[in-house]
């Protein structure tokens, strides 16, 4: 297991860029809301802790993880955004639906990254059980929302560095 003995919320704050003046967006899936709410709240708190102003943080909701890519694209097209964090949770069921949704979600988010040039962070848990999702969204493995907020700050800073 990739997260065995790992705290997803552990990071060195000295290596995190200052988020002052950065505009961030969270696009949050409503499906598996217990999980996505916890991920979004951890991401929000982490961004605020690192200087992003509440007024520069936008939160949009979409029905499920499959819709995250389009939600991110709509936010990017309609706003000056430095980074978007796509937050979702897909839990394996008894049919191949899990594989289709996970693959489409990952590919869609990657496509938004490459087509817009705006960092679009994959904060989608793809777990075998609700317990695994809970463990990664505030449980024994920390909260992946923190890790993804740090990634958004780092990628937004990198984008600014290379913009002319």
C-alpha cells in the first residue's frame, strides 16, 4: 500500500511558496460528500494558512468526479485563476464503472492542465473502500487535501516564474 505509514498532510512549510495575491479555485464533487467536504476543507485551510486571501479563493461544486474536468475548465475560462484543485472521491463498487470514471477523470484533468496552461491539481481519491477514503481525508493517513493545496501553490508559483 502506497500510503502505509505515510501522513499525506506532512510537509515542510519552508518549501511552500507564499500564496499572497494568488487566486485559487476548488472544484468539488458532490458525490461521496463526506470525503470531498473533508478534502476541500483541508485544502482551503492550507491555502489560507499560506497567504491566499479568502476573497481570492473560489469554491464551485459539480455533481461527481467525472464532471471535475469541465468544472475546472469553466472556472479557468471565466476567471483569472492561478490554479484549480479538482476534489473528488471514487470508491470501487461491484462493476467496471470505477475504472471508467477514474480513467476519464484523470485524463480530463490532465487535458485541462495541458490545454489551458493553468495548474489543475488531481485531488481525487480512488479507493477500494469508504474506510480507505476516510483514512486519506482526515484519518490515519492525514488529508490529501493538504498535499494538493501545497502542489497548487508550488505549480502556481512555477507558472508565474515562467510567464512573460
